[in-house]
């Protein structure tokens, strides 16, 4: 019997707001594909085709996207988000034997999946500079000895990737709401759990983490130049240009870069490495885009300079606007979190010309109409705000 895979895609991704206000985290586009699609493609490349997806938050959107795949994917609904183990148990009646469990909102490479698929009762781990955001694992001689979920003060940097190979007997014993707690309990009861080091893995806890995930995925794109590219355009490195896209004269594109369908770019635009541009995007002359994600239907007016940013669907930035990548603290409820970006924008934001952003989060459907040369730094603008 072939190994089944269960992808957990029911979560909301609150810390990724405003990008998850209107979509689940698993559907955020990175390198012009939703995160969950990268996971499915890694499974297929690793030879696993029996796939179950657990959906919850905005489940209809996930189901519509999965319907585009040619292979049959089984859908299971989690009616309440009560934890990762609860999500897995929602699919228990569809699981025939041992199972590979993966998060639908992380990137996992095919080689890591092959490695863990070969070891029953195992966990994929890696090292991370901010271990307190994850389950911290203790390892002795390639065996997991404990898992501590999101400790306030982590004593080591080895963390769980949230990818498990669980035997059918263990699956039947799960009673904790979270998988890390359930596995830690099994370990304390004497179950041997193997530690498997990930080759390449990336989670996005906060919106600026999407830029790191984008960096990991863009080198794997296939160079393709569809559409109409002017003869004076300079293209270096891996660049994928979708059908119907027009690249104007004097434009320079340094890969890795991916550009979607029906875009209009240039003339005299510069697109630097680490940039993903969705479909129907318009970038007007003399603008520069560096290491950013521009989602569908974005308009960047002329003479803009955008760096280290994630721009949601249908946003418009007026001419001479700038998003300058920098670090600092951004307010989040009663606390401040360390951030590093130019600007993170939700959907449908409109900005008049000459607005400057630096390490700022802008909510959905925000309108900025104030005087020119407004500057926002280390701040958060709530959804549907109108700045006069």
C-alpha cells in the first residue's frame, strides 16, 4: 500500500494579516503559485499521489483551487480550528495505514519528503534563529527526546517543521489537540521517534517571511519568455514571462524573476532579483522593483521605487512613491513585533503620488489621499482607513 499524505490547510494565519483577511494562508501566492500548490508539487515529485487535504478557514477558496488539479485530491472539512491533531483526526476515516502529515502553508522540498517517507514514526526538523515561534525539539543520536511547543525561552535552535510520518497504530492513540503535544506524549511513553533533517523548508509566520520563502522558490522556476518582449530589453538569469505580457524597451530584468500573464511593464523599468509579479500587473516607466511580491492587478505608477515589499491584489501606488526596506518594530495589539520590510499591503489599497513607506503594514481597502511626501515608518494602518 502506498503512503498517504494529509495536508493540513484549515488554519487562518492571523499573524499574516492583512494578507489573510480575504484568503487562507495556504493560498497566498509565492513565486506566483499558492503555497499549498508548492507542497502538492513536492509530494508528486517525491512519488506520493494519494493526497488528502483538510480545509477549514475560507474552505471554498481552497476547494476551488484544488479542483484545478488533474489528480484526485480528497477533501475533508474541519468545522472548528481546534488544533493540528484535531485536523488530522478529521481525516482519520479516510486514512488506510501509515500517513505523512504536512502543513499546507509551509514549503517543503521533495528530497525532504522522500527522506521522511522512508522512516516510520519520524519528524522533520531544521534549525531556526527564532525557535520560540515553533515546536522546539531535543535530539539525541538522531532520535527525538522531547518537543516543547513555542517555549517563551528556547534553549536550542532545532525546531519541528510540522511534517510527521505516523504509523497507523500511533494514529489511533492520538488524544491531544496539537500534533507536537501528541508526539511528545508518545515519546514520554517510550515510542521511538526518528529525527530527519530537512534539506529545504520555510514557514511564513509574519508577512515579511514570505520574501524569504520567495527567495527559496524562485531559483526553481523554468525560464520562459512568452508575450511580447522588446528587442532592447536586457534579461539576465532565470526569468519567466507569462503569455500576453508586454515588456517595453529599455527595461532591465535580473533574475530570478517571475512575471505572470497579461502584464504591461515599461519602458525603462528595472526589476531586480527575488521578485514575483502576478497577472495583469502594470508597472509604468522608470520604476524599480527589488525583492518583492506583487499580486494580481497591481498598478505601480512611474518613477516608483519598491523594495522588500508584499503588495496585495488590486493595489495602486501613485507616481514617485517608494517602499524602502528597513527593520524596526511594528505595533501588534498590545505589543510590538520586530519586522523588516518596505511595505506589506492588503488588497485594494490606493495611494496618491509621492508616498513613502518604510517597515509599514497597510490594511485592506485603505485610501491614502493626504498631502504629497507623506512618510509612514514602523506603523500599521488598519483596514478601510482613509488618510487625508
